């Protein structure tokens, strides 16, 4: 372990799921190598059978371990595979379309370990122009979904400027204690893509863990870049996970949701 490891946190395992991520994955990995966290860490890329050569390119970066799934297993299953083959006391789920500035992960680790009762921490996510995204919120429900989608830029700017406990933080950059992740059963693999982070945070909260959003750490999230390569497949995956989420948490609402999606021509 590095002598600079803060607050006795042990090892940080950075797990990055990739599917035909190409240049984005390279940029993410190079940002981690350019300004590596001071905490002792490992970087694991879990490849969902990419066909663009990105897995082989990642293997050529020193210190990066690649796990090849051999199929497109989905986001939750691939993260779980990475977690199971990692060694860290702390786990960071990180999207391939992120850029991590020097010091950001150390600040995120410090806030998690210094906050009593916190099991999960998420940073402030900003786009390439520095505009914040709403990367946390209340537990998904019909009313909360509507409210989340209609937040103003001014409200988002103000809310992302203050540290607070929330119901969930985005899986684009989610730091969690291994003990809490394992107690929750890791990510629910019925969610192929989307909503798995909300469900995961919910499972941790139900066991008494707190979810912390902190602007002390800021990560650039080039949101939508990976989805843009396969928009139709991404849309179908979103709808399938959306319905699966409501089937798990609000089964009474599923018939209404299906009717709404049929009327919109999305089912």
C-alpha cells in the first residue's frame, strides 16, 4: 500500500465497463494515468465483447487489467464481474465516457471515508463545457421522474453546488464501500442498461447506508457519447430496464406505464 493512502482506506478498485468505447475509453484511462489517485489503486476494464479493438488498446496501457466478458452482458453484469475480480476495500464504478482530473478521486474517497454512515459517494458531474448535470435524486417514482425531468438549469446549478445526502447518485461515477456493495448483493443484473444505479443505491439505503453527493470532487462526463453509436439499441435497453425497475418496486404502475409507452409508440 502506498504511504500516501489517506485515512487508512486500503485499496481502491476502479471498474470501467466498456462496449465499443474506442477513443473515449482511451481518454478516460489516460486521464487516470496522467493524474493517478494517491490512494493505492487498481484499474479494471470489463469489456462487453467490443468489436472496435478498444479492449486490446486498453491492454497496452501499463497497469490496466482487462476482463473480457465474451458477450455483451450489460452494464450491471459487467460491473459485477469486475467487482468480483477486484481486491479493493473501496470500489469505484466509472463510465468509459468520463475524464478524471488529478486529485478528484482522492477528494471523493476523503469525503466518503470522513462522512459518518456514508456507504456511497458520487461527485459533481459536468459536461465538456463545465455545465453540471443532475446526477443524483430521489428514489424513482412516477412523480419523482416527472419532477427530475423538469428541473431548471438554475436549480441544477444551485443543487450541485452543495453537499447533501440523496437517494441515489449516478453510476457514471459511483464510489462504494465493498462491504456495503456485497451486503446489497451487488448490482441487480435484470437491469441490462440504466436504472441499475438507482436500484443499487436503494438496496444499500435499505440496509442503513447513506448516499452522499459531494461537489468536493468534479468529474467530466461526456454524456451520451456511447449511446450515440447505437441509439435504437440504447433506447430499447432503457425501456426494458425502466419497465423492470417498476416491476420490482412499483408493480401496480406497470400496466399504466406500458399503456403510456404504447400510446407514444415506444413499446
